[in-house]
């Protein structure tokens, strides 16, 4: 391997890429060449660094200088100053990393300080398109250990001892799943990876696949050895083109190195992988639906038992784990199960990756030890809500989960605690909402999603979610009735108990949890026909604030239905009977003299 | 493409290597449909029947699978396919206003194509770039942190690019 004095790491995750990071990488290469530094400085395109809000991000090692919001035109200066003269360009550094007398490295800033990166260990550190870099960071060492020193039973015991639970959301113990499949006798078995990350608001699996695809490949091979399978499938969303491309590169490199295929590492163990592209169906996150989809069928779930460990893909014993679960496997073998079990709470071990999004300053990916409090994640790591707005709730678990209000921010994050709060871990989407978000609208949004994604096989989900959505729509349109809350609660209970799969059984959760913590908002919509957050259009009225109106008349000119009247230099009035609530007047008023309530 | 003489498979030759590639792979119907859509832009009835015949499954099954997944389009799409993200982060950050802006600028609703066949608007579940919300993707390129004004500006740029290339070819 070549040695370089400086490494320029440029994020090529989806976030930074769409903010033009490829151009930045090209500019770096060009400028470095111009200064004749090609032999001293290397440019690496890496996976996600996590702090997507400040992308594009460039980190220069060995100093670990953290440049944020870099523009292609900044590159010339960074090369000239930092790489040629050794002077860090303070102006372009992540503001928090600059202190009066010194510059903090990336690991010292608040966003990273509390994080422990296990699943994301290589993201942003290696070039995911180069297997040698993965190997240099202990890649395929766990596989070598497993294949040459351990029996399948020992492998399963190690995973069991670590306490690792499924990171897809439900939290089933991974080792037990492997054990079931290993005990099913069949010549043909399969190892599947669920990379059909469908939860709106979650993007950790995409980042792992984009930033460290080999860690998933290696872990699936270990799983194959453990249960006695020689074929695996990675079911990945077609909407993740970068991840798909990097997986394909990684698989072909692994085959070239003899790490996939026949006689892996000179042993008599065979294992190969194939990528299957999901075609866009949320229900395919459910294991039996995903299996149907790999078989080329409509992705509809079927009743269990038989569980996939007994009868799965093409009728053969199958295990299915989520991307993040696999990303945790290799470190368990390298550092020992005790190390893994030393992190976290009593029943939830290790770390969890969350995708922070919505009304939060530091949007991006964070990995924290289980047991960290919600408050630490949202305020210390996430930096709180932007523009000084008040935190209202955080939503976890996507359409299957619920909300965590301000009063429960000090709860330690683990599987059991989140369920006790009426939410769930889910795959790790964490969407923060502030005072401007209406909780009835959020419940309606999620139901709209489930109705759309319900496969239609079982009646409670197909019909029940639709009825709940109709009631919610009525409420947000100001036509809610006193009995609606009760109806919602009955429907929710029945659907939870009778739906066929996880999608239907958890579909009522967003309603139940918003009802639990924000019942007053529902009541305001139903009784007072008001939306306290000012979101539900039908319940809003636009009015002119007399003291602020200067009588310029811009609003009257812009109104598409001419419902604003008045004379220049006098206070204008909005006729709310004619108003279509388009909001144009409010956005056009130069004096912010129009409000909606 | 369908003429009365039964030569309805004309023009689908490009699919032959695809059939070959998946011939011995079990459960590859979805992969075949994905590649067919990539080649022809959408899945017409004729195309689906042709696939059914060639890979030996019933046309009803092909139609069933094609209608189940949101990725498959049964109608032609415009030159630029706008995928508007409906994820939670986008929703709380104002994806509705972006949708309004697209509708205003192009006069199309979700699932529709502009009369000049340039743009099609499709709503999609989360695109996974929540940190850039609200987001839309046009022909694979992601546009983030959208506002109604920025959305219109982007669409106008596409339009300008088109009229320019139209001038060049004229």
C-alpha cells in the first residue's frame, strides 16, 4: 500500500453527494496535482460522516480537521493553505470545532463526543469501493477466525452471548434466530439481508451499505457458516442507487479475493450472494412478504408459523436480518461477546443508530449506546430545535411507532422502555417535531401512509386503517364529531389484535400515542374547530394584524380570489367567507402583518 | 406495437438477453420487469404479455406483480420523472408546499404527465435523504432543502435546458 502524509476524506453519501461533493473531490484532485502533491496527499471518497446537516463535509487527516459546508470554489484555498502550507483554514471549519486557542478534532465536538460507533465504525473512514481499505481496518478477520477456529455451534453461542437483538425494529434475539435455522435440517438454506429500508425517516441502512458494504457481506457469510447455508440474498431498495452500486462492486471484489464463492479462505465452505432490488412496497419489510418478493411474487405476508427458520425462501430454512444487525456481527467476533454485552442496558445490549431528522439542528446519523436518554440525543448531540422553537415530540418507529413528548425525554433508550411509552425502537428513524407541528396531522400522515401501503390481504388492515384515516381526515377538516376519539380507540384496539402481520398490528400506534399525549389537540380540533399548531388548513383563518398593516395593498393585489379589501394607507381586511386559505397574502406581506390562527 | 398479424412482439428484441440472463434463476420475475421498464420506460399490456409468454408464467401473475409494486409504471412517463418524497421528515418540513409549487408550475397532479411529455410527477415513500428534507429526485438526481420558490426555479431550469436543446436540433 502507498503511504501518504495527508488523507482528504470526502463524504460521498447521498446527502453530501446531492450537495455536489463529487465536484469537490474532483477539484481536490486537480488542485493537488497542480501543486505536485499527488504522491503525498490522497483523496478518498468515503461513506457518511453522520452530520448530514453540514454537508458537504471534508475531513483532513492526520489532524482530523473538520471542514463543513464546503463549496467547490473553497477547495483551492484549502489545498493552498492547509495541504501546502500546513495552515488550517479556520473560516471553513465546523464552527463548533474552533476554540480561541486551539482547534478541536472531529472526535471532540459535541455531535460525536457521546457517540460510540460500532455499526458505523468504518463509515467515513474507508473508501467503500476498495476492499483493501476494509481489510486494513480488520475486515474479513472475523470471518477468518470463524472459519478456521470455530464450529457453527460456537458461532451461534457467541452471538447469543453478546445479547444482540434485531435492529430492524422488533428486537428479536439474533442468536436465537440463527439457532432455530441451524436446527432445521435441510440441504439448502438461505441467509437474507433486509435492506428494504421503508420506514419514512430512516436512512441508517442506506448509510451502512453506502459507507461499509463489506461489513454486511462478511457478516452474512458468517451467518451462512453458522446455519449451514451457501446462498444469500440482499434485498435492497431500488431507490438507493448509490448503495446498490457499491454493493455490486463489493460483492465482485470479495469474489475476486476468494472471500465469496467456492472454498472460502481455502476451507471447504461455499457461500455466495446475490442482490435483489425491491420494487417499492413498504410491507416487504415484513419477513414473509420480503421472502415472497424475492421469489418474484406479490409481496404479501403469510401467517406464521411456520416461521422462515423452518420454511422460508423457496420453502427452505431461512434467516433474515436487518443491515444494521449484520453490521454489528464482526466486531462481536473481534472484540468478544462480553465487550458487546458491556454496552447498553440489562436487556438491550450494544448501540443503536438513529437517523435524526425533522425539526432538529444537527440532522444526520448518530450511533449511541443503548441506555442513552432521549434528551441527550436530541439536545446534546442533535443540538435541539432550530430557530428557538419549542420541542413538542419525537417520533420513533415510523408508521409503527409513536411519539415521545417532552415529559418523557429523560427515559433511557432501549427496546422495552420505548414500548412502555407507547412507541417502539423501530429501525431508528427519529423525527423531531416542534410547536409548529400538529399531532393530529402527524397521525393522519402516518395513516395515509399505511392505507397506501397496506397489501390488502387481511380485512382489519385493508378496511380498518381506511376507516381510521377517514375519521382523522374529518377531524383535520373541522368536521370531527364528539364520538370520533372513542371510535378511533375501538378501531385501533381491534386492528391491533386481529391484523395478519406487523404492518397492520402496529398501524394504530401513531394514533394511540398521539391520543395518549396530545388528546387536547384532538379535542381542540373536534370541539373548538381549531388547529392549535396552525397546520390544518381548513381550520385556519387569515387575519390582518391592524397595528402592523401599513396599507400598502400588496396582499389585495396578490389574492387570487380578491377577498381582501381596503384603501391604500388604511388597514386592509380579509373576508374569511371568500378566503380559500392559500396563504399567498401572508407570504407576500412585507410587514408580516398577516397571521393565521 | 400490436398489429393484427400477431407480430406483436416486434420491437421487444432488446429483452432477449434479459430473458437469457435470468433463465435459470428462480424467482426472477421482478428483476425481469425492472429491466424491461428500464429499457422501455414503462410496462405496457403488450410488453407484460410478451414477458409472460417468454418466461413461462401466466399473464395474470405478471400483471398482479406489476400492479403491486409502486416502482412499476403502466403508463408512459415524461422525459423527466419527478419523485417527490413523502417521508416523515419531508412532511414536517413542508413537502405539501413543494407539491403545490410543482402543481402550479407544471399543472400536473401526482401520477400525471405534462402535455409536452416532459415531466411526470410521482409521490414516493421516503427517499432516505431526511437531512435534506424536503426532497425531490429528478431522473436520479436529488434536490434537497426545497422551498416552493426553489422548486419552481429548478423546474424552470429543466424547461430552459429543454427549449435550448430544441433550438439546437431545429
